[in-house]
């Protein structure tokens, strides 16, 4: 039986939002996350919000900013 790849996390769609000229960056929030992660006592940051609030887009934007993958699953 063959399975077809399905993008369960809509990564291509999310990237298209983040790469769009109309995407609103939130540098103040990205800076806060980065400052928090720099603390020796912080191991992770939990991002919560309602569906469609932009949690995944925020992580993709942060990936683009820092140049490495952020795990958002």
C-alpha cells in the first residue's frame, strides 16, 4: 500500500503568509521570546492562543529571523 505525503501542519501555507509583504512582524514579541530563552533557567517557551491567532506564523517568522528551525508541534 502506498501513502501520499500530506502536509498535516500546512507548512507551505504558513510560509506563504510569513513571506507575504502584508505579514505584520511582531518584533517586540520576538524580542521577548528571545530574551526569555537566553535565561539560564529557561528551557522552553510555551506559546498559547486561540486558533488563527498566529502562533505558527510567529514561530515561522522567528525561524526566518534566527536562521534555524523552531519546533512548533
